[in-house]
C-alpha cells in the first residue's frame, strides 16, 4: 500500500498523503450528501418560486384541507362537478311593475238628460299603457208619461270597449223602484299615447238625470285573453 501511494504521489511525506486522502474522502462525502437528502429536509425556502408544476403533483394528492378557503372560483370547475348547495340569499328587489290606479267620480253632481243626444257623463285622463277599466252610471227617469230606453258606452282613446243598453220605467204612476237603472261597464284596453277613458250615454227621455258616475282604471304590464 505504501508503495502504491509513493508511486501515485511521488516522494511526498506520508503525512501529506494521508491528509490528501482525507480531503478526497471528505469531498466525496459532501457530494453524496448533496444528491441524497434526508427525510423532511426540503422546506419552502428551498423551492424556487414557480418550480413546482401540475405534473409534479400526484393525482388526488391535494385535498380540501390543503386549499385555502375562498381561493377557488366557479371557472375552476367543470359543469356538474359541484354538488347542489343551500339556496343563496334573495337578490335585490327589481323595479316595480306598472300597477298604478286611476279613478274619477261625479260625487253629488248630476247631469240632466238631453233626449236622443250622446252625452259624455264621465272622463278619466290616463297615460299611455295597458288598462283594466270599470265604470258605473245611474240613470234616473223623471218622465211620468212613458217608459224610455237608455244606453251607455265605455270608450278608451275614442274607441268603444264596452256598452250597455236597458229600459227606464216611469217615475210616477207605477212602481217607483223601477225609475232608476244602473249601467255597469268593464273592459281592458291599450292607449298608445296619453288619452282618456270616457263614458257616453244616451236616452229617449227628456226628463231625468245621470247620477253616480265613475270610472276606475288599473294599469297593468300585460293584457292576456281575447
């Protein structure tokens, strides 16, 4: 062995040769340690930022306990991957639909009959829109000579949407309960622009009056039906 060492290192002294061998062994040991790491020896500081990729992670290696709450978004999941959860809070209240009401009434005012003449007995101004309309008129006959006919029509924007016809009895000389009649009108219709709803009545009597006249309109979002 000494002869081999002498041939390898020439005439060097044994102490120098021994020190050199020790250095070689030490260096070799350090190189070995650099590629064979002890368990749990690599931490966050030893990993380069961005150095770990998806291909470096085994399937099913990351569980819910390793994911920060709130860090995942809906686009991180395919359709159907998430189970149905509890119903979320109610959203904001939307804008109120068109449901305004409009009304006109004659009160104690009366309109005297004009025989065989179309008389506008009630008018309600309305904005553009769709409406459900109701109207009422009481006809009072004061003629003691004969029975008379009468009729009333409900118009929206000048177009007849409903009408009513009936007979008026004598005011005196017969059953006094029959001297008045009520015309009830109802319809739905649309105004393309602001306009009016009107009640127009006509009678063959020249003695009497139109009482208790009213129109009610409720604006709606849609009108369904014929």
